[in-house]
């Protein structure tokens, strides 16, 4: 079995060819293609329109009628830092996006950037660009402990696995079992994580999968204890890593560079780790140790 352990992450900036840009239509907040970088559009507008997920704890979700989460805090911190590169104070406007719209709305220009626990895959990178990774995770299979403790990935070959609609996990889990020469899992799609986890509790499926932090948090917020002594558990070995990036319009290097600088500034100042520890530290609902993961800020000069 392959073991995707904690790995060091070297920040990578994807260089686009050509210029793909956006501007604001006069008299409206709609964005249209033009010959202006998104950075200039943001300067002129004085506002950053951010697509944000609202259905997946701990990244973005509603709690007591308030939008909270790791992605929410990172977006706010980035926009504060962006004022340095825009040369003016900026406000932030959140627009809710889902797994189904988080890519398309960046493409169409309805948002300037998108934070929605989006794993940077080659398929997605063919449609939009991404910043350097600002989050890291792994993908395992959530299962009922009553049907066997300490289960491994190979225990699920040929089994029915639930999956969130529009998740990149679909291709990743199929690729894993194919590479292992094992019988493919049978996937069943659900409109939400909570619906899939409930189907698992009701034993309509053998397992449910997505980013570990999401499925663990969702299950625990629904009242299901996760762990060896709980109702549910996650396979120890993940079948794929996950690297979360901010989605941005394709081939707009000025904008992408500015956002990368913002992330690097947050890292070097220590603000990034304060936000990370709030949501993934030892006292959080779903601790995810940073280990040797890190950003590698670009050299000044």
C-alpha cells in the first residue's frame, strides 16, 4: 500500500502565458473580460470579491448566523495585506460558492478569487490558476467502527463509497485502487457531506470520503464521535494528499503574484500560524499537525 505521509511543501507559482484579465462593467458589480489585470480592477473598485464556501467545516460554514472558518479568516487576512500592494485600503465582499460553482465563477469573473477548500489538481488547473498552497490535508475513508476497527484502504476494494458531488476525490480514489491493482470502489454521490455521512450511519454505504478534516469535522458537528473509541473512524493511510490553493483567473500573473506575496507575508509575520492553530491546532475540533509542511516565501531582491 502507498503511504502518503506528511511531506514538505515547496511553494510553487504557476507561470501563465499571455494575459487573462477582468474589469468592472460601468454601473454594476459584474465583472467582464478586458485588458486590465484583476489587481488594477481591485484598485479601481476598492473592493475584493471573494468566492467563499459555506458548507464545509472547518473551512467555511455558518455558525450562529455568522460566516466562520479557516478559509474565511485567511481571506480576510489576505485582503488586509493586499492593501500594501494595491496602494489603498480595500474592503472585502463574500459571495457564497459551492463545490459546483467555485471554479466556474472564477472563470466567468463573478468573483476575483475563490477560497473553498479547493485542491489544486491538473484538471482544475486547466481552467483556472492557483496561488501557492495555503492548506494541506489527506484523503481517507470514513467508516463505521461497528463494522470493523482499524480498517485499511484495501478493506474497501469493491465496496460502495459515498462522495460529495463535484469533489476531486472521485478521480483520486479511483486512481489509487487502479494503481494498486485492486477492485475499483463503487461511488455514490451525495449533495452534501452531512447527507453522505448520514447514509454511512444508516449503513446504506460502506464508507464516505473527502478531505479528512472536512469529513471528521462534519461528522463530529453532527454528534458522531470519530476515533477508535467512537462511532466512526478514518483509515490511517490516505489514498491522496490535498493541497489547497486560492483560485484565480487564468494567466493573470500580476494578480496571482500579489496574492502569493500576501500569503508569504502572513507566513513570515506569524499571522498564518495563528489562524492555522485556531482551526487545526491541538485545541481545535480536528487537530491537523503542521509537521514539516511550510511555505517557502520568494526571495526578496
